[in-house]
C-alpha cells in the first residue's frame, strides 16, 4: 500500500484533480484548504503522511509558513 499524501490548496478544483490522480495511483489522499487546517490534519495523521504538496499563497497561513 502506498503512503498517505497531504494536499493543501485553497482551490477546490486543484484538490479534486490532484487528489483524484494520486488516488487513482493508489495513494491515500488527505486534503486541507489552508495551512491552519493542514497542521490539524497532519497532527491527526502524522504517522501515515509521507508527502505534503503545499500551495504557496493561501488564506490564514501560506504554504511556507505551514512548512516551517
């Protein structure tokens, strides 16, 4: 089984299209719409998540701040 991937983007179409592609390849896909939500998802699933794809410009907390 493939590891989990966290996709963080404020555009629903990006979450849906990228998430769909990765899910079709066998990855478990978790999503968040901003950095604040991403940190909560990560905390709840940190043992499973092996990759995060972060948008740079998002409301509340941008990608670079989330990564830090």
